C-alpha cells in the first residue's frame, strides 16, 4: 500500500532548475519513485545535458535547456513539451536566483532579475502548461504543481531585499493558483526550504564561526540534505498528497519557530 501511495509510476514530470541542487535531488526522487519521464530545464545547456545523462541511470530523464526568465524561452519550452507529451502530471517550479547587496547599494537590476525568474517565470510557465496539466487530471488523480518558495519569504532577513519578497510572492501566488485551479483537478502547493547544502548557499559556510552559530540557532542543529527535500516533493507529487492544496510547507529544521 505505501509503495502505491508514494508511487509516481507512469507520471510525467517537469522540473525547472533541475541540473543541480534541490532540483536535481527532486528529479532523482521522482525517477526512483517510478516516474515515466522527468524533464529538467537549466540555463546552461551543457550542465543540463550532463545532469540528465546522470539521472537517466535511474530512469528516463530528458534535458530541455533554456533561459526561462525570458517569455520567448517559456513559449519554446512549452511548445517542445506539447510536441512530446499529451499530458503532464507534475510541474516543479524550482528555478530561482538571489542577489546579495547592502540596502544602500542595492541595484535595480538586482530587483528585476530576481523578480523575473522567481515570480514571473513560475506564473507564466504554469499558465502556459495548463492544457497539459489539465489533460491528464481527474478528481481521483489530480495533477500537481509544486512551487519552491523559501523561509526567507516567511521570516525577516537581511541583505535579501529582492529574494525574500519574491518568495513571499511565490507563497501567495501558490494560494491563489490553488484556489483557481482546484476545479481543473490541479493541486498547487509550495515547499519553503530553510538552509540546504547547495551551490547557492556555499557563501554562508565561508565564515566558520557564523556557520556554526547558525547551526546552533536552528532547533534541529543542521542544514537540510537531499533526502529532506526529496521526501516533501514526493509527498506533494504523489497520491500521498492527494488531499493537500494551497499549502506552504516549511522544510527548515524548525527555523521558523525561532
């Protein structure tokens, strides 16, 4: 029973930003759970192709590289998916970017770049993929959209003056889309990760004293690892999460409790 509950057998999945970090881990989890095919996107074509080749050891993974912060690239991605598939069961809007700068030096381009990729892209990609997401869904077997937010969109933080508001926007967009798309048999949820060991957070480990202080402040006294995001994504993508929509699930070791 449990195997069927968390199974993705026969499901077609799309993960943006899937060539590394959390996206790569989720792709690996979906393939291990029996997904029929997982498509991954990334801006750097070589890295995307290499990741797909590695992930294909566990199943069928296809690279569709492109810069989806651009509307033309979103349209191209959707056209390619439409040529290949009649329906999509799971969409993970994971691609994201940050920009660190002091408030009095924060540039306009640091605001626009982050908002474009973190907020505009998941909205318009989800919108463009609605025909494919709706095609295979039913009351008993809903399609699933998983947006990757952040606890930065929940707690007050410094230096992330565009990143934190962008993730708060992702959380509210998740609620709005969940309300709108329930009638189309599409569930929409968000995962709000805390600190995870990824290339995007390597900078935070450079100062050993600061890093160790952060670990002490996290109730579970560690950063997240791949299995932590894999489990949450599998819950929301599979029948185990069939009655969950419009939720923001913090995977943060208790950071939002402090």
